[in-house]
C-alpha cells in the first residue's frame, strides 16, 4: 500500500464523490489503480567492479632482428603475462614514456655508432626504469645495473668517492661493449640478453647440461625467462603507446639534459660548493649533473666533469685556482698510478699493505693501470 499525504486524500475524496454517481465502474477502476499502481520493473544493478579492456598480442614480433616464436603456447603465455603487467602498471609506464624522451636519443646514437640493434635501449628500461641512480638489493647500480665485479672488468671506477656506474656515458659505453661480447659468445641476442641478466657462466652451464642453444628451448631461471619477455613487452608498448591507451602530451616528455663536459685531472680535493660558486652555479646543480659523485668533494683523478651549459670554458681555470689553494693536509691520502708502477711497488712507497690497498680500492686483483687513483686510507 502506498502512503499519501492528507492533501492527496482530500482531493481524491472530492473526485470520487462527484463522479461516482455518473461513472461508477470507471471511478472504481481509477481508485484501484491509484491505490495499487502497476509495479515498476527493477533497474539493472550497477556492476560492483569496473571491467577494463584486455589487449590482443601481435601475430608476429621481432626483437633485435630475431623473430619471436609466438606460435609456441609457452612463449605466448609468458609474453601475455609481461604485457599485462606493464600495460596495467599505468603510473610506471607513463614514467617510462616520459623518461624515454631524455635518454633514448643518446642511447640510439651510441647503438648506431657501434652497429648494434636499437632495441637494446629497452634493456635499460627493464634494468632501471631509466633511473641513473637506481640500486638493487643485490648491489647492482645505475642505468644498466652493473654489479661491482662486472663494472671493474669494463673499467668503470667504483670507490667511496665516485661510482661511474651512475654515469650515463661511461656506463652506456661499458654496457654496450659487454652486450656485444655476449652476442659474440652465444650467437643470438636472446641468449646474450639472458646472460646479461643471470651471467654468462650460468648460461654456458645450462646450454651444456641441456644440450640446447636456443633460448626458447632452454629451461633457465624464472627471473631470466621473464626478463626477456619483459623487454619484449616494453618494446611493444613504448613503440606504439596509443594502441595500448597511453597518450603523453609532447610538453610532458622529459628533454635531454644539456650541459658542458670537460675532461679534468683533479690532484687535490676540492669542495663541490667552492667549485660551483666559482663558475656561477650551485652545489645541487653540480651533483645533479654528476650523479657518479659520492660525497661533497670533486673526486681525485681523471674523468669527465659535467657543468651547466655555457660554463665549460670556466671549468679548467676555476679548478686550477682552487687546487692551488688546496690544503696540504690532503696530500698523502691517495696515490696516482704512474707508468711502470706495480701494486707491490706502491705498497713499498706508501707503506700501505697490499691487502689493504686491494680492500679500500675495491680491487678484484693486483691489476692496476696508469692514472688510476689509489686511496691509502
């Protein structure tokens, strides 16, 4: 029974009284309809969750010039998993697209100069999300996530003052040389990329044990198997973002950082603030342009120093003035390797035991080269 106001009932009573004498049947039907209206159809219930659209995988796909066998059900499901994860991790994928504008032009140029596949740039995305300062729980650092021992093999300096794994130019040079070596060693880019992830020793062992030399027929560590498919998924989406629902305005894509680069040979410690002020910039800017620096001083040794665009002409003059004022208290804390030096000879000259020299300088063995900076304490 519906409830009505006193006013509604009053009007209804008058209508009934006036019309019942002339239209008794019609009036009776009107009363019944008024008191028992036709039931309304229930409205369709709103879904409890919003359902998004899934995306089809391509029929064919190529990575580094090698065709991916998408007719293999295992391959298809592995790729589907990684594509799904990358597509729906929307915040991270938007950041991939924005940072790609900053780093891809440089990576593409270096890959072209070395005659390597352009697709290798996506490996840097999978490794570090294009963050030069990225660090893993296992100790890998930088855009290309070098471990300390691998960094040493490819002449990347890594000590308590400087870590060239964080340097875009130095780490990229080392990573591309390493990848080229792995390709020569294993014959295919799929295996070379896998070896970059889990190490060439592990890939060699699995090839020997399983008598297979095709990535898609090898049983590798789960992380390594996923790694290759993650790179493929990243390529798919970053090559054609609009097809997967991503649109980034041009103004929001990060631009390459423009700066001057000067090769320097620092022999005495100089505080970054003093150097920055002498060329008209700030401590923060110098640290930002040189993520390889570890502390508040310019590292001793030979390396490339980045400064704001237009200030490169001031760099050497400013350093000469500052190093001439350096305190002699810094002398004796380091040794710059001269031609013909050996670790044993340096130990005798400085009085620092060989095992201590190896430990504090993160050396893998007694190998040193001219102009290396060895710290003595």
